[in-house]
C-alpha cells in the first residue's frame, strides 16, 4: 500500500467505524435475532437457531399442527406499498408546482419561502399528527368550513368521516414527508440554465412544452430523489397509521412495532424488518438498473 493510499485509509477510517457502529452492527444483531428461536416469555432463546420467524410470514400452524398458508401479512405489506405510493404521488402533485413557482422567485424571497416551508417541520412529528386529527375529525376545522359553505349536506351522512380511514393515513404520510419531495425538486429546477428556457420559447414552444420537454427532464434526478425519500420512509411509517388511521389501517411499521412491543415476538419482528429491507433494496436496485439503461 502506497503512502497516498495509507493516508486515504486513515482519513476514511473514522467514518467507516461510525457507519459500522451505527448501521452494520445493529443490522447484524437484528439478523441474529431473526434466526433465533422465540422465547415464550419474550425475547429469544440464545443459541437455538430457527427459521420459523421467516416461515411465519407466509404460513401459520393450524389446529392439527400443520402449516397453512396465511396471506394476512402479505396483505399488510401490499397495503403499505399502496399507501406509501399514494402519499408519494400526492406529495409530488403538491411539490412540483410549488417548487416550480419558488425557483423563479427573487433570491431573497426564495430564502423566505424555504424558511416558511420548513418551519412547521421543526416541531415533533407526533404533535403534527395530533394537529391533523383535530383538522380531520368530525366537527373539526374542515367539517366546520364545509358546514359554513353549505356543502356538508352533500357528504354521505352529512359528516366528513375521514378520520380513522386509509385516506387520513395517506394525508398524514404525504404531509409528513412533503419537504423530502419538495426540496430535491426545487434544487434541481433552480440549477436549470435559464438560457435553455429562453431558447425553447424562442423556438416557438409554449409553457406546457417547455415544462414537459425541458424542465421535467432536467429536474428528473431531483424528482427521483424525492420519490425515493418519500416512498421508502412511507413504507415503514407507524405514527400516522396509528393516530390518523385509528389503528384500523395497519402498515408494516405498526406490525413490526407490535411484534417488538406487546406481541413480544422479537424474531418475527426482526424477520419482518429484513423482509421490508429486502423489498426496498430490490426495488432500489431495479430502479438503478433501469435509470442506468435510460441514461
């Protein structure tokens, strides 16, 4: 090893140790727990290996002791993917026009807008979800506004009835992760050379063509980054489904938390975490391959 390589290794060693301590070591412990036998009183039986936790994802033991197919956990995973995808689409629909408008404001106003957008997210996520409970509940802010406008009678039963539903969960997820979609898109649009837009207009393109053929392709890295930053945390979210969904819209995060909590089934909770991690890594790898081929 040359002197330059030794110097680079020395500089990278602290960061490598920090990554190992904060990421690889906990994951290794979680993997070890997932292949241990469950202790009926909670925890695991150390030294007794078993893959029952992974098998329980698709199978359960019937009355006769034989394994039977159980699609309940698969349905929870599919529901998580659907709600995370809906939250991603919703946040993108809000973030794109907002970022586009912000990027063409004067520099001083951009800083003020960024401050105003990030200010609510300085508060705790739990507090913000409780605030949405007050907004979405019956007799809440939205229902009172609809009543004042005379539109409440148009709703089924004359009530809003959105709290404790999957729609409320999707709203909470979209709101919680909206900055992670907005900021990457804003940064990508802000870096676009304005001369390209002027050239497109000079060549006869209208605003929609400029948006679809110039702005969106050039801001694609920011869009894809925002999609990843919203969709992946949305899969493992558990606060919004618990509060806004009223515990009726269970997602993977709630299931994992329940297994480590009152379920006291640590191996199954760890196995669910690794199944989720495998799905996320697989999707990320496929997206990377497709994005590389597209480029």
